[in-house]
C-alpha cells in the first residue's frame, strides 16, 4: 500500500489546530490502508516548523524549501508539491479544507491527474470515504480510483493529533521550481485584527445575525457576551453581507464550519446554509424573538426573547455565576 | 475582453433536500432549479466588466442535460451574449467537467474565466482550480473584488483571517465569493432578447475526452437528525442550565 502525505499549513511560526486535524486524519487513513503517514511543510525556511511537526506521530516530515514558497501562492505550491508527491510515490495527498487547502488541493489534483474528495467527515474500513453534499442535507459514501487520490478533511470531523512521545526524522528537500515560469504575485494581506480565539479553534462560539441590526450593536451588545465567555465571534451571512462584521466570521455552508462545545446563535433565523456550518456543535443555544425560527429546531436550549434585553441579562447572570 | 462563465444548474437554495430511501440520489419531484448562486455572481461580474470596458463578449457554458437550457436562457436574459450547452446525461466528476471546460476554453480563447467558487449541490469547490492548472493559468479563488490595471488583474480574496490581494497577467481563472456583487434580475426586454441569442449544443461524447468518473458516489444517506431541546424562560435559567446541566460553562 502507498503512503499518505499530509500538507501541513502554518500561520507564522505555529501550526493551527486545523493542521493537526489533517495529521490525525492522515494517520487514521494510513493505519486503515497499512501504509505510513508523512507530512510536508513548504516555505522559504521551514526547518524549525518541520521539527515541531515531527512530534505529532508522523513517520517523517519533509521541509520543502524554495525562496518562491515564502508566501503561499497556488501556482508555485502546486508545482513544488506535485513534484514531491511523484518523487515519494504517495497514494494519498491530504490537507484540511481551510482557505489554503481549498485553493491548493484541486489544483494539485489536476496536476497529478488525480480524483479529489472535498471536506471528508469519515474514513470507512472498506476504504470508502464520507463527505457531505447539499449543505449537509446528504452524506455521500464515495470511492475514488487512481494511483494518487487527493482529499481535504473537514476540521470539525476529526480530533487534532497529539504529541506521540517520539520525534520523526526531518528531511530538507529543495523544491524543484523554476520561478521564471510563475505568474502569480502576492500583493498584500489585510489581516482582521482580533484578540479573540480563532473561530475554528474556540471551545465556545457566539454568533450574531441580522437581528443585531448594526455593526455598532455587535460591539455594544454581542461582544460583552463573547468576551465574558472567552469565546470566538461568528456571524450569519446576512450580518456579514450587511457589513456588520468581517467576511471571515461567516459560519455556514459557504463560510466556516465550526463544532464547538457551545454555540450561541443570537438573532439568527437558522437557514439551512447557516445550520450546515454549526449543527454538529455539542450544545446549541438560540436567542431569537421569533418562536418559530428554524434555529430552535436544532437548539438544545432556546430562549424566545428580544436579544437587546436577553443578551445583557445573560452577561449579568454569567458574572453572578462567576462570583458565586 | 472575452469572458467565459461556466454555469451549473442546481436546486434552489431555499428547497428542502430529501435523500431517497434507497440512497440512489435526492428526491427531485418538488425542486425548483436555478443557476448556481455563485455562477450568477460570476455572470454579474462579467457583465460589469464588459459594461465598464465598453466592449467584450460573454459566453456561458454548461455541461448537462437538455433541461439546462433553461438556466442558460436566464443567463442570456441577464445580458450574456451567447451560450454553449455540452450535452451529457451521465454523471461526471469534477475532473471531467474541468477537462470539458478546458476544451471549450481552447476553442473559444477567452481572456478570463469567471465561475462560482462552489456548486451548492455537490459543494466540491474544485472545478475552477482544476481548470486553472490544466490551462497553466493563474487562479484567484474566493474573489471579493476584481480590478484591472497596468495590464494586470488584481483580485482581493476572502481567506482565513482576513483579505488577501494577489496580482497576475491574463488569461486567468477567477472564482467568485458572495461579497463580489449582487446579481441583477433579468429584465423583460432582456428576456425577449435572450430568445434570439445563440445557444449552441455539443455532445460531450464528440469531444474525444475521457469522461469516465474517477470519483463515484456509492450511496447517499440522510444525516442524523438533531432533536430540538427545550425552551427556557429567562437568561437566568439559561445560564443555570448551561452550568449544571450541559456543564459547558
Ligand atoms: C449560495 C448561498 C450561500 C449561503 N451561505 C451562507 C453561509 O455560509 N452562512 C449563512 O449564515 N448563511 C448563508 N446563506 C444565507 C442564508 O440563506 C440566510 O439568508 C442567512 O443565514 C440569514 O441570516 P440571519 O439569520 O442573520 O438573518 P435572517 O434570516 O433575517 O434572521 C434574522 C433573525 O433575527 C431575529 N431577530 C430580529 N430582531 C431580533 C431581536 N430584537 N431579538 C431577537 N431576535 C431577533 C429574527 O426573528 C430572525 O429569525 C447563503 C445563501 C445562499 C443563497
Ligand atoms: N456541469 C457543469 N457545467 C458547467 N459548469 C460547472 C459544472 N459543474 C461545475 N461547474 C462550475 O464549477 C464551479 C465550481 O463547482 P464545484 O467545483 O463542483 O463546486 C461552479 O460554480 C460552476 O461554475
């Protein structure tokens, strides 16, 4: 059986939980197929990062290096990683379905002439995979055919890999890349500033919808609740489209998928596209003034109330609880 | 500028999707079919580019059954110039779709391909990126702004943690995100005009492309249903239950 190669994305000097989820899914896939699981970290100078990743149970980490890999760009990364996959003879190439994973993996699949499954949520014993379709209204059991297969993993469907107690070897590989042939150019990254936890890493997520009515209300009404809980903030598409909050806070079918311990939906109706991004949360709370809002059909605890009254009261109650 | 916009026919996002009991697919009896919302955004963007530049041609392309003409006509009514339907009755995977679209690109030679980031039925998010690689073109996925300056295309992309801007020369592939624009409705004169616009049909089998799917769906199942819990009377009760019952705070 061939090996599984995990593409390990990083932010700055660390690996987010989403990457460790891909490592874990890669380890599970390799175990079921009887091969081993390797990981690749790509960049200009990634030796330290590769050594960090070597603690998480993979059998080897490749530090794939080239100056042109400093900033992520699809064309350069696709060339460098496809060459590595061919050299290693990997059978599966796997990454998490983050913005980078979604951008890069299909390009790699085309370059490797490989079929690709997006966003898988389970690996079956018979080598089939499971992925959601139709905003999560159907689960498809799928089968792929080819010497190489490409997969992205839904971050909420697998646990993060843990340090294994041993350290795998790290191999530095210079990327085979002709920068002259590259056409894409990085211009700027406008980072959303926030001191709050990442949406995809947080134990608690508080999301606001159109019911909040303005960006100002997100600040004065919702944020006190978010911060009292030490939560990450999310939003519905309607709130993002209206410009209340930044785009990358959108939770749903076409935004981020989250599954925290606690998800609190405030002034969100619960359209199917929104549910697709949060319905696997462990405990769901809905605060909405409309008793018939569909969000209540998935909520463990529903509070039918005006949010402008209920949210400040909830903050007060949380403070009382803390001091009791 | 000549722009190609691939268009997929999908169930209206407001439709409730039900999996058939035998797992062979979804129930299609009560479905209203529409242009994939992200492709609608792609058509709108192509129209705006053409309007801004004062010239150009917008060609739509679908790979599907004869019924897909309906959505192509809607796109023509929005203002696209002509359409191509590559007819196929078989299930095709994303690799095959991308290969067919690349063949159409090689015949039509557009400067730009704009398409949806994801089809809301299969939720794959693959075809644009695959096309870009097969063509050896730059790609800009999840676009929330497209600009042309100094012979280059500059795209702002919705990525994790913020907005990224990249630049590249044309030809290129761009995939749309929700904030790129708000699509117009087809006007009555637009609908009248669309009837006379060219809608060419080609048989997929005639293209000499290997269409055998390499990804196959063995069965569909309905996801486990989440049961509604209980209603609480007050914020105090809510916090109490989250603490003592759910033990999450
Ligand atoms: C292609 C496509 C992709 C999409 N992708 C996504 C996605 O990824 N994520 C997503 O979220 N949506 C997505 N949507 C949009 C989705 O269909 C809904 O339109 C959206 O989720 C609605 O947002 P909302 O619940 O905030 O607004 P609304 O549906 O308008 O709901 C507002 C809610 O607030 C309540 N409310 C109002 N005032 C108060 C008050 N004072 N107190 C308490 N409650 C109050 C109302 O009762 C109502 O239930 C997508 C749609 C399409 C077509
Ligand atoms: N059968 C098809 N015909 C035309 N375009 C398609 C077809 N399937 C997918 N596409 C295009 O590819 C985009 C991404 O689809 P997907 O990769 O399937 O999520 C869609 O938004 C369409 O623009």
